[in-house]
C-alpha cells in the first residue's frame, strides 16, 4: 500500500505550533508560502520540510512542516537538524579561505605545493580550481569508491590521484564532489585538524551556529531528523554509508534552518572572514581563455531575469537542501527537507517570488 503520511501528520501536528525563538522576533509564514510548502510535500511525498526567510536582516519566519521522524511521529520545526548535502561546500570554502588568511594556503598555488604525491599531470590544478569545479576532476562514483567502507585520508587521496582528468585544468566546468573531498584532506594536512574541527572553532561557534556540526550516528544529537526516499511509492529509510563518507568535505554537516540564518547574518555583516576573502567567495570562476563561469567558491552565482542570486543546493542520504540569497533585495530563503525526491531549489525560488512578487519569472529557474 502507498504510504499516505499527510493524513497521519495532520492529526499529529494539529496541536503543535512552531517552536518559538526566544531571542528573535519572528512572524508566521504567509498562507501563500504555507501552500507552496504543502504542495511540495504532497508532490515529493516528503515527510518534513523546514523553511526560513530573512529580509533586510530580519527573520521574517522560520517554521517546520510535517514530520522530522515518521517512525516516532516527531514534528519538524525550525530547530530540526537536517543533513546539509552540498550546501556544506560553502563552509569548506570558508575553511580554506581561513587557512589562506593564516598564510598556510594560497588560492592560486598548485595542489602539489602542499601534497607532493599529486600526479605530474595535475600540475595545473590549483586550490582555486578545486574550489570552483574547474580542476578537471571527475565526480567519484560507486565504481571508484565503496561508500560503505571507512577509508583513511591517504587512501582516499590515492584513489582520487588515480582518476584520469576529464578536461584540462582551467578550461571547463564540471561539478566535482571529488574535488571538495580532496579539499577536506588538504585542510587536515595543512592545519593539523579535521575540517569539521576547523569549522566548529572558527565558523560555527563565532557565528552562533549553535547546532551545526559534523554527522555522527554514534552521538546523541537532539532534534535530529531521519532521511527518507521512496521506492515504488513506499517510504523507506535512507541508505547507510560509512562514518568516513559521512564526514567528507563535499557536504557532510548537520544543521538547522536557524543555523543557516546565523550564517546568512555572518555573510551580511562580513564576519569570520576578511573582506577580501568574502569577495573571493562571490567572484565567478575564470577560465584560461578569460571567460567566466557562474560559480564562485562553494556558491552558484547567477542573475535570472537580471536579478543577482547567490545559491546552492544539496542532496545526500535522503536529505535535500537549498539556500538562495538575492543580495539586491537583501532576501535569503532557506529550505531543508528530509526526502531525496524533494526539490528545495524549486520551492526556495517560489518562496522568494511569493515574498517579493516583482521578482522576474526567470527567478524560478535554478542555477546549474
């Protein structure tokens, strides 16, 4: 029988209002936004979605819808912890930039300067090219790594170094989780700390991202959501991956919508990083021929309908996510979902247009 969770959710949530945030003035989501969220839950069979919207530096609303955990009938709220997926890449980029500020890395230095075991054919691969997906690295797949095996950093690096390049470094753009996983190994090597520890000490704690952290199945994590996918219309738990692949730097974080609100505030205020580092983060990649690609350091950079947007999405282990910033509007939309088939990118764009109705129709098209 197909899983019909919405009817069950309605009874479970009838008496549950969104958890209040004691230190932030926050209103309720407009009915138009609620309708958009519920329509996406229906379409994707998504148990839970958490949404936050920031406008002009103020949190308009942050709410959860549906269930964070179906088996235990736990409502989703703005405090529910989801997996980040690839929106975690912007935090990896921040860790790299912090090490650049420390003088331990240079963006335009070759990777071989820090990892001598790098293949000779990789001489043109710089730290910047890894960050901007212009290094020519393929995306690792299950035929190259075993996601259920725990590797060491050195073992993963050797597997990556054996991969043939798919393009000459600096000449093409190709999204590569491999590049960011390798950046995590690099951060560990040059800092002496796991990239998650660098983030905790220098990003999460200073910005007030109080519940952001690395993924761990062993730890007790309050408000943790479960991840889901559907098989023939029946809801299933997420597939299991090894602890190692739940800690790589291509997008393996636990965070809430409110953590991302705190991060958005840090971006707006220029916290944590120096101004020149923030500028680097939001500067499009440049190829050897001088042309540019709309991707900075861990962010897609586009302007649908002429409206500048900084965004990223993520998908991992039954979770999907999106953050979209419209700097000319001082508007940020955050969507976190606990279903692999949800489309938080589409929902985030639709919510942005519901909040700002004069955003052009093209703003509903997501960066790729």
